[in-house]
C-alpha cells in the first residue's frame, strides 16, 4: 500500500515527482524489462489514474521513436570547412558539408557512398530583402550546381535561440526548390521553419547545444542549461511529428578526443544526431560514428645521398605498421618543413626514427612536445632528436639520472620485458648511455645498470614509448643487414595504443592467399644454354615451359631497347617482335612495359626534368657500371622510357583488344616521384622495388618490405613494392648458384606463417629460361606454389588492392564496425576473439580463421557488422572461395551471388544444415550438405561469372 496525501495540491506534486522518476527510469528500457515496468504501472492505474498512464506510454514511445531515428535511420553527417579535405576519413560519413570557397568537390569515385553538401554562407545577405533568393540562385547556387553539388546547407549565421522572421530563408528555400527540384537541403538553426517545411529538408542542423566557439580559435563558452533545455524541447516536438534527422554540431578543443567522444555520447542521449568538431571545423569530428585514424607520420632525417627506400623507417619499421592496418607518411627533417594539421583525428601516432640530434633541434623539440600535449601518441626509435634537459624531461614525464657512469663499472641487464631482444640484443656499452628513467606512471621495457648508475633504454610512457640506440634497429656490418632489437608489432600496439579494429588486408581474398606473377623483360634476347633448347631465344623457352604450361594469370613485360627496331639489336628485331606478339596474345598474359633502355640508377634521374644527372664524383667501379642499356644515339629521357615504350608496345606488339596495363620498374627500382606520376598519367599501374628476401639464412623482419612507400603527398607518387624479390637476388646477382631461386619458397612460407605479411609473388626475368638449373628452379617454384591454397590474380589486381588499402575507412558505431573500401579490396582481418554476427550484418559474406586472425570476407565495398562470440549462428556463410564473389545478397537464411575466377574457382560454405546450393546451369553443389561448389575457370580477362544460389528450408 502507498501512503497518499489527502491534499489535492500535494497529491498532484507527489504524482509529478513520481512521474518524473518513473519516466527517467523507464523510458529508456527495452525488451522484457520495459514490459515488466509497464505491467507494474498498470497495476497501480486506479490509484495513479489512467490519463497519467496513457501520457507516460506516449512519452516513452516518443522517446524510443526518437532514439530509433537517431540510431537506425538518421544519416551520419560531418562538417569540414577548411581546405585540403581529408576525403579518406570523411568518406566514412553518409553526408559531408564542406565550404566550397575553400575546398573543391571531391571526385565521386573517391567516396561513392558519401554525398557532399555545399555550405551557403548567407550571413552577409539581408534575409528580408525581396531579391535575396533570386540573387542567390543566379550568382552562387548555379555555379555550385554546375560544379556538381546536389546538396546545400543554408546557413545565415543566426543562433538557434535568435528570434526574427524566417521569410527571407523561406523565400530562398522556395526559389531553390523551384529551380532545382532534386536538390537536397539542410537548414541551420531555424527550428520553427524546419517544423513548417520538414518535408522539404534532408536534415535540420542545430549548433552549440553545449559549447559555443568564441572569436579566437580554441576559445569556447558554455551554453546555459536553460537555453539548451528549451532548444531540446523544440527539437523533440519537431521529432514527435516528423521523421526529420536533427544534427547537433558542437565543439571541443582540436586535440581533445576524450571530450569529443563524451559530448557525442551526451548529444545522442539527448535524442539528436551528434557531430562534435573543433572551432573552425577543420578536423574529422566524432558523430554517432568515430572514424579510426589509419595514418602514421614517420619522422626521419635522411642523409645527403640517402634514398627514402633505404631508410630505417622504410626497411625496419613500416612493414609492421602496414600489417597493423596503418598507412605510413614520411617526413624528412632535412628537406621538409614541419607540417600542420597532424592531429589525432587523422593520425594514429607519430614514429620518430632518428639516430642523432635533429636539424633545427629547438624547433623540432617545440613541435613534438606540442603534439604530445595535444594528446598525440608518439613512439621514439633511436633518439628524441633534441637534448633531454630538465625541461624536456619534465615535459615528457621522465626522470633524469644524475652523475656519470662510474669508470670500470660492470654493465648488467636489470630488467627486460619479452618484447625486447626480439632478433638481437646488443651488450650494454657505457658509450651508449642516455641518462633517463621511466617516470612513476611509466613502465620500463629494458633497464640497464652500470653499478649504481641505472637507466631505462626502453620504456612505455603516458604519451607513447621509446627505445633508444642501440636498442632499436641495428646494422650488422658482417652481414650487411639490419636486425630488430624490439618486437615492433607489440611495441607499436602498446606505445601508440592502437585499437583492436578490422584491418584491411591486401594479402588475401575470401580467406585464400593472393598469388600473382610478374616477369621483367631482361634477357628476352638471350639464348638458352642447354642442349634441349640450344640456340633458342629465352623468350621461346619461357613461352613453352612456363607461360603456356601454367594456366594462371601472368603479367609479362618487354624492354623496347632489347627487341625493337630502334633498340640495341635492330638486326634481331624481325625475329624478336613476332615472339613478343605471340606471348602477348596468350589469354592469360597481361601486358606490361619494362621501359625503353632499362635505367639502373634512379637517383641519377632529375626529378624535375626527367633527364639524367651525371654524377660529378664516381669511383672507377661506379663509373664502370652502365646507367642503362647502350643504345646508339639515345640520350636518356623519362618520357621516352615510359610514354614511348608504352606506345611502342601498344602499336606494334599488342593484339587487338589488349593494351599495356602496367609499368614494371627497372634497376635499383628506387623510383623518383616524377616517374611514378608519369606512369599514372600514362594510364597504367606500376610496381617493383622493396626487398622482401627473408629466408632461414636471412631471418629478420627487416627483410620483409612494406606494401609500398609514399614518395610525396601526391597519391600518384606512391610506389607499390613487389611482394617478393626476384631470382636475381636469390642467385647472388646472377652469379650462381642458378638453382638459388628455389629458396623463394622459404620466403613464401615465412611471410605466411605464423603471420601472413605478404601475398605470394612469383617474380622473375626472361633470363631464367637460359640455364637448365634456373629453369628447373622456376618450374619447381610454380609447382610448389600452385599446390598451396592460393587465389591467382593478375599483378594489376594486386596493385589496385594496395592503392585502395591506403584509402579504406574504418569507423566504429557503438559496438558495430563500418568499413568502406575500394571496388577491389574485399578482405578484412579481425585480430581479436569472436566472429561477425551474420544476422545483423550487411556486406559480410563469411569468414575463416587464418594466420594472424580471422579473415572476414566483404560482399562489396561496404560492410557493417558487430563482433560476437564464436559459435553456430544458424546462417550459412562463405568460408572460403578461390574466385571472385560479386553481387552477393542475403535472402532470408539463404544467399545468392556470382562466382568466377582464373584457376579452378570454387566456393566452400559452412553451417549449411538444411540448405542446398545450386548453379544457374542446374547443377548442384558437391560435398557434404552441398558445402562446396566448383565452377569452370579461365585465366583470361574478363572474368566469366556463374550464378550460385543457396536455398535453405
């Protein structure tokens, strides 16, 4: 029994208090708990009054409806008003509002799932002027419409609580609708007008419910609680009548990610679609989704003649970061200014790879410590690059070690964590001592002592971590190779606090390892040196023994200077060109160029003119090495090497319907940015370089190259590396043993288990067909590779995946993941426990455990899913497939898709209980529970697809 007051006023007040309490406690309840709460309320309906119950139910339903709209139907909207649009990150949103006065409309192919809205800055217009709308249409919107914009945010700068007439804005809306009926409109802060014209709007944008930016960047004021409550009341009234998305834009300091997350959560609890950015709207803010930054800034100071490709950052540190899902951007302190806009919205961290004091050390110190204060995670490898004086130590939260190393002291390792001593551990040396210890909130990774002098050579800190020289990446003079002192994957995960997320993967598709083949044109003109093929051109032997023997995709190149009439052997060209035509006519061969004169030394190519720069100082040995093939009368020109050789092949060698699709780089393959851009301008993809040669004898992760290297900020200046090195490396620069290429099988194995770092790349030259031992080794490599669970593709299909990998967006929506990739990249790798929950997923075909994690197969270029505990889910799924799966659709418990491939394509299903598979030609799947379907394959473009359906009872 409840004790009720007999006084009417008190009774009313008591009911109001109980109503407020029950509403707060019950409105957010879901499922059985909500029904129990309602049942209890109904039991007291006579005492409380039915009108109250009905009012409460209506309020709870309205609140639940509002939350449903926010979480399920409302588009994810972002705002970015500065230049240099971070399209890779912004593509995670459904709609993005940009300032057309500062940024250009991105190409639709760069973000196919994102709509771009132009912000119309109407603040200078008189809203009451009768001709304002007409002038807007004629002078501004028409231009933007012609540029390709189909959405507009109407922003006159007024605050949401401002009064006044909406007549001018209404006239503008009507004018836009009359002239552009298909235009989508957002309206900022005019809540009453949005209520009147809700059907005409894409969304209402409300600004500053919690924080108001001031006149200076970083200055913000707090919105009064009463004002916010009033605005939220108006918004809820609007939402109760219309299914109009309401986006609340709010602000935190640029480096305060925790603030953005907390404020976005509060706004979502308020029933609005959040977007929390920084004053000036120049960051990738946090909305209902949070975009995972996938870029790492690698800071180095290259030597005068050192190439980026030969730097420690590329050789020793980038591959582990690529594996973890991060694209590395490089900064050379000796050639570039320190960049702005390095924030936690786009960068997962900064890796400092220095071995001595940085140039302009004071400026560098100021810049790095500013990034740390902003919350950027930093990993220091080798040296901080500036003196660790008391001020620097205080800023870093580290402790200085007073005094000096006692003379004659005996060094010892006091403490060592498992991630240290990974491939080697140098002995402590007093000359390497840096007097620093981890702070009280930090964790030592390697503590060394010289008697009473104790310091930390490596530690995890509150801002990241460090591992100092020589406990970083050491060069072994006797082997001429590097070794890692620390385990880089574990170190970077912990120091940079990298989150567990779905990792875009270029090594695999549908759970199977990608395999591709590339042939450099060197030696096409050479003769076979064994009796069964005496005096044959190596190209003829390769045609017979490899290219036609193995029915898999192959990318084959020629050097124009070897086989063309304007090359080094014009007298042989009449015999060589028909042979090249015969090779290029093979259906499984993709055509590539290997240049005109095969330059060996890219560093001698001027990055501005494309001409050769002859070095002033050379040793006799260096002078004896030719720069390129000796072609009479030819002076090196990069345009002739790229555009000229491509035109030659297309016009004289390529069969009808085929053209050059790739440029395979030559010589040292340390390509200049100009060469990479020219290849892109020629409309071809390009590859080569890197130094993936890990074997049992050369067992170091530094012998596994990254996916590629960004030569500058231009996306066309990214060099995709070969996944494995060629036989020239395995035969000691073709000095022997000529069977040495067999050792590439060790490389294949060591880049697959226990961690799949690389796709399987059979990379060789025509001259492998000149010797019996090298040809036998090549056949052995093919035979071995094709017995493995591989997915054969063309080289250009691998290149596309690497280029698209750089741009994949990964975002988190509560406990769900949203991934948007390119048209070709369809593989994700989940590094943690659990599997995708198929029932609530979109764009997920299936999954398979594999090296390094769970391989999740995307059904298109977008997927959304949450991770659940492993176990049968009652839905069949694709476990693996050796062919391309396209047009995938779920149909209840069943599915339908198309399958095609180059070499023995099949699909393997799992959880097929009560289901049967069939092919469009009427045949049924084979195997238990119809768990496998095999279709005909053909190593040729275009892919032939077969429709497959899985029907379940």
